[in-house]
């Protein structure tokens, strides 16, 4: 727990209590030593002006509530988790396609912005101090997004004309929409495909035409959805059949060791300071592209098929740049 988080947590504890709390309880709840607790108390009381008092009999700490207004932390005293949640919520609302629930979403975004301004995170006038840059997103037509979302909520089937990139062909399909997923700034529809009789994921921008059908959508249990769509690396679905073992250089390891590639990943440092990362995957295509981003700073140790795929791609890239 960081110092800011402990200060914020200490303020919350004292604000919610009507009776003094002992230093031992505070040390346990803040996960800190007695010396750290007294430094936090001093900063909260002397630097931030909190009405923090210590009971002369029990030696417990409490907020003096004789003031007209309850004490609030000034400025940016909002927890990191709350700040991230607010910014993420506003970003997601801003990324929803234009025209969709425009008035309602604008109102929600306005409320979030007002809260951030009250907390001092954003200026009253002018541009936000927080900038989240969306990169490489693919636009989805407004009417398409509305139809897909409407069918998803009303639990109706969709008929779609879908252009698959891999085969460069257009197919006609009836699907039961199950959930919308935003992944790397692009939208995907996870659905039961009645044509293929199985679970499939469709990139929304590849849907050429769509029609909401007057038929009830098929339901699929959440654990079945998770097992199919969420086990493998990246956007590719299906059970994870392989485990990639990647060894990063000691210098690059300082960054990669703090990254999450997959919820079920594992990793460890070796004696040389190199980070070995293991991630489950099914289809290697997206994983190969992400590995190649690190060039000579990473080596694929296993499986052999993934190692060969990365090596082949690297060789083909090098062939495009012959020595001058």
C-alpha cells in the first residue's frame, strides 16, 4: 500500500467512526509499523489540516466533530482505484459510437467530469489534465452498433453478412448475440452462430449488413462463455492447448515483469535477472505479433511450433531489408 493510499484509507477510517480507534487497530488495517502510523497522523493533522485528535485516556485517534462542516481531503485526494474507475468509465462512454443514447451518455459523462473537478483532478475551465489516447481502433457504423446492442439487450437473433479477413469471403449467418467485447479499441460480438452450430466472435466493423430477427436468442451459460472465449491469449477463442514460455533480456525484464499478458500467466526471474513468462494460448497469430515487438530482447523457449513461427516471421522481415 502506497503512502497516498494509506493517507486516504486513514482518513476514511476516521471519517466513518464516532469513537476513537486504537493505534494497534490502525496499524493492522493500514498494514504499517507504529513509526509509519505516527508519520501519517502528523501529515494528516499538521500538513493537511485534519481535525485529528488523540484521546488522553485510551490514546485512540479520532476526528473532532465539533466543526460545522465535516473535514474532506483537499485537491487530488481521491484513491488511485477510484480515479482509474472514473477515468475508465468516462473513456468507455466516450468511445461508444456517436448517436447511440447520445443524451443519456452525455449526461453521465458530465456527472463524472463534475465529480473529478470537485476532487481537484480536473480544472474548472479548459482541457482535462488526464489524456487517454486510443490507438488503432476501428470505427463501427452508428446504425450497426445500435442494431447489435439492441438485439443483445432484447435477446433477439441477428442475421448478418460477415466479411471474414482470413478467407476474404462474405458469409450469411444467423447468430444469437451473447456479449459485446471491446478489445484493443475495437468492438467484437461474442455469439452463438446457428450456421456453424458453435460459439464464434465477430469483429463489428466486418459486418456488412445486419437484420434483427423476430426470434428469441439462444442462451449460453457464463462459465461456458468464459471457457471458450477467455482461456487463450488475445482475441482468439477456444480452450488453451499450449503454453508459451518466453525469456526476456534482463533489461527488458524490468518492464515486462510488471505487465499482464493473460490472467492465468506465471513468471519468475532467473539468476541473471531475466524474466521468464508463461502464457496459455490456442491460436498463435496474435501472440507472434506481440513477441516480435520485442525483437532480440525476447526468446521463445517453448513450444517448438511457436519458436519456429516467430523465427520464420523474423527471417521474412529481415529478407525485406537486404544489406545496402
